[in-house]
């Protein structure tokens, strides 16, 4: 077991939980996403200096040459024949030769709302922050754009349909629970769809916290975390003023639970380590949920955690 930790300063690697000695293995700057896929070799790090791949359990990395430098998201088709990358500015690229060459999916630029995808805090541009494909709908791609909403392709990314009505357009992550069931974590709210985005239900109406970065599910329990306000406020005396939420009915009701680092630190990343949830915070803290349902401190890395993956 190897845990790969995407941070503000690159990727760290550890073979022990609790962490005894995490080694920095990629000096790439910010790493929004670290992922691996069952049908394609290697592990991928989407970073603001390129898309990197490691073929040796995260020890060494190679930039595989996506045309845009800033890569925010990556996904592989369920058959492993196609690798997709989402970038800043908001473009989509596909490779059919495991990253040797790339082609733009130009249909993504033809969505009716495309000219609205921008915000001053991101240089008046947007980025494709989330990409996923469910194995039961292998031709369907789900893209989340910050700022731009959720969009669906039914033909492997060639043409696209907007599914942004009813969901906040500041999309950080779309967690795919099933072929048509997704949870969208947004800068202002947590949303669920049961019909592939044709309609959305807001799940955080009873909460005071609105800033969600990513949701996760394991063994029928849905996990989410939220800060009261966006990242610009997290350096104050109270930190992020965050909450950790657990739901056993996929978001119908939540329980707020205590955790190491909270409420000053907010959880931004999740993964599964041998059937247990591991989470990472904006201050570089790793925390794990034990068999009794309690959250415990499992170590630190030197930079804020953005993403987690287990090899």
C-alpha cells in the first residue's frame, strides 16, 4: 500500500499510515488531482505545471505533454482506450495512445453558456475542475467547471449538453455515485442529482456552512466537509470554521462529527485505505476514521492537501 498525497507544493508519498516519513516525489506546484484507473497503467497527477504520470508506485514522474500547462482534472475511459484531461483555461483534451499525443475535444467549446465561464479570481477565465465516467455508462462523460456548471457528453466527449440548471455554477467536484446519481460540491452548496443532472436537489439547506470542495462515499456512508466561507477567509483567528458531515442515507440527513484539526482546518480530499476512510486538510493534516467511527490524527505533510490516492 502506497498513499500519494497531492498538495500545494507537489506530490508526497508514504507507505505507512500513520505517516512516519512522507517523501516529496514530485515538485510540480499545486496538485488539484491525483488519480489512478483500473484499465490503464500508472498513476496520474493533474497539476498547474502539467499532467504527470508515474509507472513505479509514485517514485518518479514524467510530464506527458497536455497542450495547456495548467491541468486540473484527468479521467480514463472504462476500457482504458481514452485518457482525458481538463485544463485552465477550460479546454478538454483526449489521448488514444496513453498520453503520447493529444487532441482537443472542440465540441466542449460549443456549449451555449461558454462565454459566461469566467471569474475575476481566476484571471477572468475558468477551468475544468472535475471529470468522471461511470463504468455502466462508458460513453458518458461528466464535467464540472469552475466557474461554469455541470455538463454531460453521451459520445465520449465529442458533443455536450448543459446540466447546469438548478446547481451552483462554481463547481469544485462531481462525485459519481452511480450511472445517473452524482453529488456536486460547489463554492456555494452541496447538490445531488438522480437523473444525470437533468434536475438537482440542494442538500445543505439546514447548514450554515456553504463552501464545499469534495464529497466521498464508502460502504453506504456519504462524507462531506464544508467551510463557512471561501479560502480567502481561512487565515483568520478561527481558521476555516469548518464542519465534517456524515450521512447514511446519501444526503437526506447529516450528522456533524468532531475531527482532529477541526474546526480551524477544513477537509479537502478523501480516499479509501484498506476499507477505511482517509482524509486530508488544508493545513496538511491526514486523519483517518477507525472502526468505532472516531476520527484520529494520522500524520502531517509540509503543505496543504488537495488530493489523495492509494496505490
